[in-house]
C-alpha cells in the first residue's frame, strides 16, 4: 500500500478529517472502537495503540509543517511499535551512561536492525556507542 | 533562607528608623539574594566564561561550534551539532548579527516562520547573544509571536499531602471545569501512584471538556503508567546543560531520544523538562551562565525530535531568582524554546517568593504574551497540599488570577465558575471514583469521605483513609494489570457513561497520534488542537489571538460583579 500524500491544512487532525486512514495495530478501523464494542469485550489494550503506518502519516504532517526533527522521532517511533514494552525499557536502560560496553550496544544495534528492521533506531544506538566510547561513559569491563 | 540576622536587621542592636523596621518585615526580605559568582555559574545570562558564537561546516558536518572543535565536543555539543542545527542554513544564519535576529523576533513585520527559518541554524552561544540584546518587554513581544499554538492554555497540579485519591479526583474535576487543559499529579508516597493516577484520570474527565493527565514519577514507572492508559501524557523527562550533570541524572541525549521515541510509539504525548539553575544546583555548571546551559537543553530537546519542553527554571527557580536579571533570563528561556518551534510549558510552577508582588511580577512575562501552558503547573490545591513543593500560584489565587485576566484582557486559560457548578463536578467525580474502586474491588470510599472531600479546601479537611489498605490496593492495580480501558468499563458499568465516553475519547487519540504534534491539547468538543491546526499567526496589532466573543464574555465573570441594570444586584 502506498502512503497517502497528506496536506496538514486539510487532513489534520486525522481523527477528525481522515478517519478513513486510521487503523489500529490489530487491524480494526478507528470507528470500531465504540463503547458497545468495549463493553462486549471486543476491544483490548492492544487496540488502543498506534500503528506504524499512522506514525508515518503523523511524521509526514510534522515534516510538511517544517518540523523535520519531530518527523524523525515519529519515524523512529514507527519502528519501535514492533518492540515489546519490556524490550523498550531494557534498551533504554542499556543506553544509560556507564551501563553497557561498546559490544553490548552494538549487539543491540544489530538486533534492532536484523530482528525488527528498525534501521533508524539501530543507527541511533550505533551513534551512541561511538560517542559513549569517545566520552568514556561505557561500562568498565571487569 | 538566611540563618544569621542580616545586616541592618532589628536584631543587630543598632538604632533603626521605623521605616526600616517596616521594610525589614516585608515578605520580600525573606527571599534569598546573592551576588553574581560566574566561576560556579551563579550568573543569569552573562558569564565571562560563556563561549563566543561560531560554526564551521565541512562535507555536511559541523566541525566547529561555539569555539570548540568537533574532536573536543562533549556529548551535548555533538548531539546538538548533529541533530538540532540545520546544516544547510547554519552558516548563513550565524552570519547575521545577533541584534538583527533579535529585531526579527520583536518586529511585527517579520512572521513567525521567517524567524524560524533563521533560528533553526543557530548555535547555543548565538541564541544566548540574541537574548542578551533583548529587554523584558522585547522578550515578551518575542514570546507573543513565537508561541507555537495560537490559543494559550494552562496546566494544573492536583496533588494531596496525604496522597488521598478522593481529594485528587475532586481537584482534577474542579481544575478541568476551571479551564485547565492539562492536570499533573505526583506523590508523597510513591507506592500510592496507581490509585492517585486513576483518580486524576477519572476526575479530569468529569463535566464539559477534558484535561489530559500526567503523573510525575521516575522515568520507567511514568512510562509504564502511560503505556497502560492510566495517564495521557508525560513531562518529567529531564535534560541538563552540562555533561557531568546529565550523567549524574543517569541519562544521555541518546537515552532520552530513545525514550522520546518510546512514548510516541505508544501514541503518548510527551515533553522534556529542563530549566535555568539546575546545573548550579547540581554542582557542575562549568562556569557557564544559567541561560547558556538552558539553551543547550532546549536544543537537545529539539534534536531528540520531542515536540515540546517544560522550562522556566521549574524546581530550581530559587537559583535564578536570587541573582540579578534572573527572572529576565527565565522569560528568555521560555521565549527561546518557542523561537525554535517547540511547545513551551512555561514554569510558574514552584514556590518562588514570599512576596505577593514578586510572585505576580514573575508570572507576567508568561501570562501577558500567553504561552502554550502559562503555568506547568498552577497548584489547584492550597500550597500545603502541593507535592511539587508548592507552586507560584495556587488555589487561594484563583479569583486574583481571573481578575487579572479580566483587567488586562489577557488569556491565562482559566475562568470563574459558580460554586454550585464546582460542587456538582466534585461530587460527581468523587462518586465516580467510589463506584470504580468498588467495581474493581479496591479499598472502598465512604459517603462521608466524599462529603468531606467535596466541601474541603485541602487535605486537612478530609477524613483519613486506611493507608495500608490503599497501598495494597495500589499494588493490586499494578499486579492485575489494570488499564485505562478497565477504567472505561468500570465507569460505563456503574452509570457514569458520560465520564466513560470522555475517557474513551482520550484513549482513542492514541490510535490517531494527533496529540503527538506540537502543542496539542483537547478542545471541549474533544478534538485535538495543536500548532498544526491552530498555528500562531501573530503579526502585530489586530492579528493573532485576542480574547473575544464567548471566551471574552466568560472572562468578564468574577465572583462579585455589580449589575449595570440593577446596582443592588450582582451579575450571575
């Protein structure tokens, strides 16, 4: 599916103007998230998450509104939807100063790239590994 | 603040005039003031050790910034150079004299986007140089134009000295009806967080309009509550302006950037937090001025791709507040955040002065021009209940604040609400929480507790709760994996369908991601309003946001206003 070409002035907010484009990560249209559906048990927490496709639409809106850095964050976020909450917190902790060796950070970068196809996140972690080494904030090896 | 009797005090045994005695006893003399001491960073915005602006680009990479060669960059320099500064335009922007850029910020003939086309290429030292040319009124002019969202708003603190969820649900409901767009809580006893965060989330959805909610906790716990849908946004993601202090905070710009993507990946709005004085307070300012270090935080935020920043000294306000021009520097840090196109939640959120005059003066540079959130936040409780160590303005000040809005026709986001309406939402909120606790088999809330909380001013007026039972209940919320969706079901099942519908509308926003755009809030019609669909279009007199129409009529109402048709009566 090719990504629709959005006009921030016309299409934003997507929840008002482009509901047709909004689908949960579980494949439900936004309009299926209704109170009767919630009460019938047809909606669970996974349905109230954002999909990578929607994050890329919002990235497009940010970029077209002159906010490339915000757009880049939303594109990293789109990749991160594939990671479990637990793995997200583990990698965050691994990125803290003096928490990981260079090899450990590079292994995470490899995992992000090979397991999740998260090239942008992988690049962020790889960049951190280089800077941490230069600034001497890698874990001291035993 | 001082342990010894100051020189000239009535206690020094010297004869003083009665005038001096009066002045000695003024509240302002309880505040702390110190001389500038640049070597340790006790200087607002003009340290002899601040670097001179410079930039050099080679092969598409910044190889020198503010006098430091790339090989010597600390991690903040490198993050800013590689992520926050526009490589294409930086050399041209840096070539402009600082005073010319400052004039663009003030000049009504220059649009916001024309300013941003320049600021996106500026280094920290250059932004500092720009701010140094501006007096407080010019800084306010800059803020008026550069605020990202056209419509100003406000944020409240809803906390309880006893971490009492019944108080917090009432305060959140009252804050929401008074007009706050966001409500934030934190805890005395951290283990209480799940119950208090639930109370905040439910209370903020009662009545017309909704406020987005947040619970300030350590990073990982805050993220977990957000992922579960018990809170709606996050703010307590701190960044710092020197490398050693950043490391002391157990983070780096890369770990924070990763966290930023984590929030967005779950559809949760987030902003960073920083402020002048934090590096001095944490003992490692490297001799730089407070504003220079804060500008580095602003650019780290921008480089991480975060939509906004809470700044304006925040919990360190006593530090810039103690030095000359400190409050001018605080106003400048808000303006610079806005000038680089970030949402700005602009402080005014910590006890700052014993002097009511000084408290008000500290508020005006944000309240007069309007910011995305004038306070971050305004204490919706009495000072003693504020678990963020007090705020610059609190519930005692509601009528004063509303009167200042009306006097000056400036929009601080609040409105006067009749007592009947306030009691009604407080009652409904407390009953909703009672029903939800009952439905989820959490420690019960009695009718007597509700009655006390609805009519209370603060936690001293409440009935005590069984804290041990509450803490067990709070643990159960975490162990049983209760989510925002469970709260919706509980509310709907117990006859609070309107509250349930509002909460579901907020949770649905995660699917759309509309609140991830810059400066997003929810309108009373439950639609997202951000810098994308409400871009600030100020460009001089008669343009931009001005309170008018229904909003201005609402702002004219106060507790006591004499009727024009019948001077014996007050307007309803």
